[in-house]
C-alpha cells in the first residue's frame, strides 16, 4: 500500500489540450486534496517526455482543436498500451472533449482526416454538420448525489457508444454526444469521457470527489473522503440546473 495521504495527478498534454478552461479540472482536484490536508502532486507530460506510471493515481486529458489533436495523436497512440493496461487495473481517468474522442476507436475530423484513437473506450466520433454549443445539464448514471452534472459543450464531432461503454448521463439540456440518442459522455471501468467544459469539476464537486475516491482505492486506500463545504460550488451548479427547470 502506498501513502494514503497523497494523490498524484497526471495531466497529459497541457500545452495542446486545454480548451475552455479544462486546466481548471486539475486545479479543482488538487485543491480538494489539499483542503483535506493531503498532499497533491501534478505530473505534466507533453509528447515525447518520459513518464513513471507507478507514480500516477489519476489521469486527466483536456480538449483541443483538430490541429491540436493531430499534433499529439501519434504520441498518444504510443502511450496507449501502457495507459490502457493500468486503466484495466482500476486507474481512474477523466477525458474531456478532444481527449474523450481520442480515448475511443477513432475521431474523424470535419475535413475527413481520421485520427485513430487509443481504443480503450468503446466509442467512435464522426463529423457533424452543425456544432453543439451551449450549457448542458445531464442526469448521471454514476452513484453520486445530486445526480445532475452541468457544463458547457462546444464540439462539432458526433460520438456514438458501443456495447461496452455506458453513458455518463442522459441529456436534460443541450445536445450531448450526438444530438440523437440523448446520451452525454461515456463511462467504462473507471474512465469517464465527456464533452463538458467550463471547467467541469469546479461546478460538480461530487464528481471530483468520486474521482478522488477512485484514485485512493487505486493506491490501496479504502476510506471515505471527509466532506467539504460546497456552498459556492453548488450555487454555480444550481444556476445552470435552474435554466433547464425553467
């Protein structure tokens, strides 16, 4: 068992995959660890850099434009086997938008270029005719309270789920994965893919804590997280939920 008072977060490709404040997810995770008087280390990795996988407890990758995805796609494929092996062992991961797409089988860009994905998630992404832009409210199927998750989507791709991937949630406001089947995001093992920017975790602290609890379990520490005051975070959350209710 490793030190249960520490969570090491791997941030993949922060220079290229950081649209719409995605870096804020890493900041939120780190801060929620520190508020509990635990240590948090953020490990950043760009293309071609070495990585000690044994030091990683939680993985994050954000979104990027097509050009940014193209720049890191080959390197991500090289990382894929080591990453997938650990994901199958229970390593948790959050992948946003472009990162979500590249965790699937492939992402086809608007100009017809097909970027092969890591293939861990049983999803694939085709180009769409119209961008999905705006606030999103989804009712998650994960065991967290409240069941609502909120964020902001801005994507042209249309992602479809295979049998092995379950939706992160069902769309109440917004378009979600493809604007057709009412799903948003995907969950497979302890990997969460989603189109929710904004940043996602500061407005959804209950999801952040689920990821942190998974990270501790991956370290071999099975203990509940101490609750934190969340009035400001949930005020931001409820502001978006209220737009759907109206």
